[in-house]
């Protein structure tokens, strides 16, 4: 079971506690904002499954990064209507091969 405790510290400042760690959510700049936390959650979830996949297929993937971008819609209801996720696999041979458009020659005999 997952559980978090959220305590309002006045204004729009919240202390979030889960298990043995804490972080601050704040819309006024002294912590992560709720939309940032949402996008970070999505990105890290993708990262967890990418890591599990790499381990399962025994792909040497020592480091990778994920960036997540989104803008709120201008019309109501205000929400993220499009979220862009970019994964940089750094030094992965498969990623590097695809990135640099290899020449492929197929011979059928």
C-alpha cells in the first residue's frame, strides 16, 4: 500500500511525507509545484520500467535521462492535453545506432 501525509504549512506551501523521506510542494517557488510533481512522477515511472526492461534483456545501460514537457491548455477545463517525454539513453549502442542512421544492406540469396 502506498501512503503519503500532506501538511499545509500556510499559504500554498505543503510538506509531503512518505515512508522515510519528505519534500516540499509550493506554488510560490520554494518547492516543486503540483504540476512539476505530476510530470516528475510520470517521468520517473517511465524510467523505472525502462530500467526493468534493460535489466531483463541484459542491456548495458549505466545511465539515461528523461525530460518531460507540457503546457496547460488555454481553454477550459485547464489541464495538460499533450505531454512530451524524451528519453536520452546516453551511451546505449542500440540508441546510438538508430540515432546515426546506419546504412543497412540486405542480400537475399
